[in-house]
């Protein structure tokens, strides 16, 4: 079993690091350098930089989780990681054992959802409904069997690619109790981690 323990806070200048992160976007510069915005398991965003001379060796998919190893830390400005002279290794990950995630496993349920408050919660996506205004409502079931909705606002919906039948650890979702308790994507700050072994 692999436990992914590091987050952006562990990045040190000129030191190798092993970190789990989701690729969120990519920018390519005229000189061939590439920068990816990535988000760690604790929902912190940071940058992965590939120098032009090394960029052709890598191809990262936006929306995909990766286990990065031998990344080189850079703290000159904001913390970021680099390709370490081509030594960077990256393994795409489609799902994680919930016990491998380096945060305390949430024991939260529908009853713990509070209005306007962040919540970490494990749930299975059961169905998806898209509306004319671009908003998306996903029906979910928590570990305890409680059912509640996850709302993705139209300007954030494209950020999330959630599969029907998959369990996720939703980190930093926002509670909404205006009607029935539900969670939202929290202005795009929610992060979703596909998990298995949730029993």
C-alpha cells in the first residue's frame, strides 16, 4: 500500500519531492516552456514547470490525477515543482484506496452538512442532471446510505468529470441547507478524489 503524505507545504528549494496532484490546466510559452496548474490532495494549487528541452518527454492530461516522483522543488517565488532535468516520473492514477489519502478519513454524512460551511465527505455519484442554465445536479449516496445532491454551478461544471457509480472523496465542498441539505463545488475550490476500498 502506498500512502501519499506530501502536499505543497512540503516543497523545498532544490529538493526532490514525491507528491500527488491533479492537473487543472496547461499553458505553453513561445520558447517551448510549459506550465501546468496542479492541485494537491489538500486542495492547494501550485505550478508544475517543464523546461522546453524536457517538455516533449511528458504529456499530462488535464483533469487527471498523477503520482509525481523525483520532482524538483522551487521556492524562489511561489512553491512549484519542476521536471528535474528530465528525471521527473509521473504515474496516472484513476482511483486511490481511501486509506492511502493523507488526510483523516472523514466520517461525515448528510446530517453533518451545514449552510455555508466547508465539508469533506465521501459519496458515490448515482446520477447526473444538466439544466438549460448550465448548472449540473448530481445525485449522490454517502457511506451511511444517506442521499444528497451535489450542485456544480455552470461556470464550474466543466472543471469536474465525475463518473456515475464512482466513489469520491469530496474535499472542501460547501454545504447548502436552503432546502434539503446538499453540497456545492464551492466556487470551484472543491476537489474530487476517486476512491475505492471505502467499506
